[in-house]
C-alpha cells in the first residue's frame, strides 16, 4: 500500500512539474510575443514603468540634481563651486555630501556587494550590466598634482581596469551572458604620447597618399631594427595598417617626428598593459571596450585597437573600438575598418555613440584654422548615427561572434536600432547587441525599453569618491546639452513623485 502511495506521489509530482514547466514556457512565449507587438507603441512617458526600480527618495534626489544641472552657469562653474564647498565644509563632510548626492546619482562605490546588488536589481527588469572603473585621471588641463608620479598612477589604473574585467565576469547575470568592461587609453599613458603618435600616423598617411606606394613597397620599408625588443616581438606585422609600420616608416621619412627612445619605451609600456588587459578579457570571456577620445589622439587609438583586435579577435569580438557619430568621417571609418577586418581576418567589436567632445573639437578647429570635423547640426549627427548603425548591424548579421553596444540617450535613436535589428533578423532576446545608457541618466528610456523586451544595458561607472570627482566634472561638461535638455525627464520625475505621494494608480 505504501509503495503504491509513493508511486502515485511520484507520478503526481511529475505531472505538477511538467504542467508548471509547460505553463512557464507558455508564459515566456506569450510575454515575448506580446513585447514584440508593442515595440511600435512604447510609451516613454509611463512614469510608473520608467521608475519602478527607484524609491521615492531616489526620485527626489534625481529631480533635485537634474534641476541644478539645467542651469548652464552651475555646470560651467562646477569646479569652482566644489573647491569652495570643500574649503568651507572640510574634507570629511564634503566627501559625505558628494557621496550621498551627485556620486550616488551617476556612480557606484567600489564594493563587490554593492555592484552585485545593483546588477541583480536591474536585471529583474531586463537591464544588463556594463562596467567601467572610474580612475584618477590626467588629461589636458586636468592635472591632479604637479608632483605626482605618473608611472605609479598609470600602473594603479591598470590594476583598476583589471579589477573591472574581473568584476564584469563575476557579475554575469546568466552563465551564457555577455560580460562587458570599458577602459580609456588616456588613463594608461600621457596624452602627449598619444598626440605624438597620432601626428606620426596622420603625416605618414599623407606621405603614402602623396606617393601612392604599393603594399609591397610599404612592406619593404618595415624592419624591426631600433625598436624595443618587447614591442617588436608583440606587435603584428602582417598588415601595413598597424602601429609597427608607422613607427618604422617615420624613422625613414621624417626622423625629426619619430618617437624618441624614451617615448618608444613609454609606448611599449602602454602596449604591454593593453595587451595584458585584452588577454585577461579573452581568458575570462569579457568584452573589453576601449573608449573614443578627441580627434587629436583618436587615429592613434584606432590603430592600436585594431592591432589588439588582430591578436585577440580571431574567434569572437573581444576587443571593441568606439565610433563617435558627431564626426563627419565616422561612417567612412567604419567601412574602412570592416574592409581591414576582412583583409586581416579578424572580428570587429563595436561601441557606437553620438560623441562627447563636440565643443572642444569646434573650438580647436577655429583656433587652429582647419575644417571643423563635427557635423553641422544635431540632425546631421542623427543621420550619421543611423548610417553607422546600419553598417554595423549588417556586419553583425554576417558575423555571429560580433558584439555591439549602441550608446544613446535619444529615444528615437534607440527605437531606430531596435527596429533595424528586428528587420534584419537579429534577436531581441540576445545580449549580443545592446542599447546602453549611463547610470543615473535617461532611466525612463532604459526601463521602458527593457519592459518592451529590447536588450538594454546600464553603464556602471564605479570607483572611489575622491578619484571620481574629475570624471563627474568632465562627464557633466560632456553631457551639458543632454542635461540642459532634460526638461522631459524632470517633468516625468515630478509626475511619478506626485503619483506616489498622492497614492494614485
């Protein structure tokens, strides 16, 4: 009798599990179909959906910060304001106030538990993590301390980037999720090194165009004499479009511009750090996304990043380059890089953004009397973004191991990418291609897209409060136009705060 009872229980348990599983699958299928149907009708003004993961206290803080950031004078004088506050309040109280307000809005503290909690909380709403460590930086006139040991600074930043890659791996939301970590060249070397290398490559390209040399003639120039042993050993030489070629060519055609022995050693250190980071990323199966910077260093960044791709992107898109669509030549550059990837047989990784240095680029063009590299207006940049998106998505259709981040704070741009993905048969259920926003900005865009089943990510900048002040200052300046135009977001925050306080449905 007891055996019959046990057998019936096992059968009942099996039936319950089977029915529950079947019900769960059906629910999932219904949810996916339902989301796809609503893709055309996403309501970005639904404050209940947009801020469902935020407490009322967080909404009040966001509203206050966006209100302050809407004043141009505050953004422009923020550095002076922060210095005065630090002097009046003292370091301890100043740090506490910054950490409780502006830091919490845009960054996360360097704490494994905090990072994991934020990741899991957001993943419940379909939002993937994308990590970037915020380092102390030396860039242009942002000098931290004239007596600082920059070699120690860059070595420390290297360790922080390594931590970021490991953090991305630890915080995978599912075993097969694609992890992402972001880094920046100017955190690992002097801006002067990148500027000089950029000049070398640009002038070499002019020389090559002028004399129209063949590939065989290019390669006849290359040899590894007078280069540091580690650099000559690790840099590729199968393509004329790499850094090694230009380091040698400049010695032949313009020795005065060539890098000195000390600068070559500095470049060797930079290459070694990037090589080690990319290798670590590949071993941990983490996408290593290298940010774009100003045009006066970007050509050098492109060339080095492509060299890293030749080495580490043979099987999948581990190393990613960033393409800024506010520049006139971005679509042509994307097409050129696609051709190079086909020539040298590696897989491209992409991060596509509108861009962050527009005001500086326009100013430098006027001061130095050269053609403005920036698109004439917002609409031209939008057209460029769409053109680049199409090129990248077409490439992703042909290369299943290509991974992409589309960074945008623009609702129309995000929807355009999602619709094109659907048209081209690219899965909206995969995180191979994501649409990303910065932490603390455009939450209504992120959460409404996630609610509709579109693959979205939040870029989690994290670090220590003191090291992050310059990043926050620079980021506020770079996104000044976005913040000043955040009336829509401010109104939506106000609507949700009122709804909660009045306890409306």
